[in-house]
């Protein structure tokens, strides 16, 4: 079994066992900015789905908790991921790049992915993203790391996409514009009334308290 073919399980995995890997390029010398990294990870997640919506892993995974694993790679390892997984979806936002892959069993990730670090992913502040018609709003009061915020942003964008209907196609036709807003707790909860998709609440397995409201999408116009 080769890494490029994903993971073949002897038995059908359950929704709880599936995770979508997202690999974020973190350049050692010139890392992208925080908001660029958050946006590109979320975009890679949904581009992987739109690239191959017929993959049977997607509906099973979506029936669960949309589990995602944002892993970081330097330029050398990122190139290996691109070469090893031909079914990847590549996304770019500003100076940031990320790869999204279809869901696979979390306990049987290919070795190349499994050895990439998950925790502690941080990017410098960088330059704020320009306003976009689609904005992922994050609860900045939670103090999430870049990697954690990226996973929550991906949850929010994917949840929006599944119910977006024609708006998703219009967004894709516009070039997948994605903005990021990090708000205080007060402004985050106040703005949730304008959310276009569901408000994401975290399971609390890492970094933050269970049930914490983390992210949502606001769509203005395309």
C-alpha cells in the first residue's frame, strides 16, 4: 500500500474515526502571516471536497464532528506531501499555502502525515487580509494558536459550504475569496446574529474549554 493512495482500512471506518488532514506550509525563514495561514487552511479544506465530492469518505465524515487535523510542514516536507498525495487540493492566500486531503482514519494516517506536528503551530501577525465578501469570524478572546484557529475556521467554512447551495458555486466562480476577522468575545457574540452559517462550538479536546463558541461565516455579497 502506497502513501499516495491514502489508507485502506480492513473494515469500514466510522464517522468518529475519520479526520481530514490539512497541511499548512510554515516556512522557516519567511513564514506567512497568521490570518493568511488561517484562511488558507480553511480554503484547502473545502477545495478538497469540491475537487472530489463523490469520494464516499465525505458523507461519512460529515455525519460526524467534521474532525480536522491541521499539521505544519516546512518547505521540504510540504513538497513531499504534494508529490506523495496526487489527490491533494492546493490552496493559496497571500503568502500562505496549504494542502487539503480527503478524510481518512485518524489512527491509520500515512507515515508522512503522522510525523508532521500538530500542536504549537504559530504564525506571526503579518499584514491583515483585505476585506472580502466571505469572512470567517473567530472568537479571539479564546487565545487559540494559529493551528487551532485554522481548524475552527475550516469547520465554519465547511459547515457553511454544505448548506450554501448556489452561493457556494458563486463563491467558487469569484475565485474563493476568504477574509478573516478576529473579534473580542463581545463583538463575536454580537456579530453571530449576522452569521450565514452555523456557529461552531469546540469539543474541547485541545486548548479551549468544551462548548466554546469559536467561529462562524458571514457572507455579504459576491
